[in-house]
C-alpha cells in the first residue's frame, strides 16, 4: 500500500497530487491519498480530504511506501515508525506555502539519511525507487533520533507560546 499525505495547510498541493496520478500504476497498491484543501479526485486512488490522527498513524505504519509534503509533524511520524518517506516540499514560488521552510527541513532530514526528497514532479519516481530499495535492504532503527527530538521540542515550545494562557486577559492576547 502507498500512503500519500499533503497535510492540512490551507493552500492546495496539486503539484504533488498531479505527480502521483502519473505514477500510480508503478506504486504499491492500493494508493490512499489524503489531499487536504484541494478538490483532488482520481479514480486510481482512494481519496480523502483529511484523516484523523490515529488513522493517519496507522496508515503511515502499515504503508509499504509513504509519500508526503515536508511538514515536520508528518516527517516525524514516518521516521518514528521506521519509514523513509519520500517528501516533496511545498514551495513559496508555487504558492503552496508562505515560505520555503519545508524545503530547508526536507534537506536537513535528507542529509541525516531519514528522507528522500523529490523537489519537482519529475524527481518523484526516482525518489520512490530509491526509497523502496533503501527500505527493503536497511535495518531501520525505531528509536527517535536526537534531531527528531529537537524538532519536536521546538514545535511544542512554539505551540505553547501561541496558545493563550488562561491567566492572561483577552486584552493581553491581541
């Protein structure tokens, strides 16, 4: 089974979704696509706009192949269950995100050997082949790496700062 996820950003990620459609016959079947905020449909895939977190975790865990946007949470989930995901970063130049932080994150994880990056649609099939070869021959550690722990800590800290304290007044939360 192949699981494809574009996350929950408000911008559509049709560049990845359209690239998936062109290679569906060459992917482990079935292909389940979480397409987020886009009007994506493909008869060759099982398409869902959003997936609850427990189901997301199970799909990532059970998939032979995981293809996703380069969101920190998505990458961490895949690594934690021993996957080497193919990631395509959302890009500012294509109006897929507000900046290129996903590209920076994807490149950092690729340097650690944790992901395979497909920058553009034409890179996707080679990234898939690379990932499937690596996953079939590698013994993957299920321990959380220090990099993953660092990213989780930073994300938790950032979320805590954005969450209004119950001790502050509404006026202080402007």
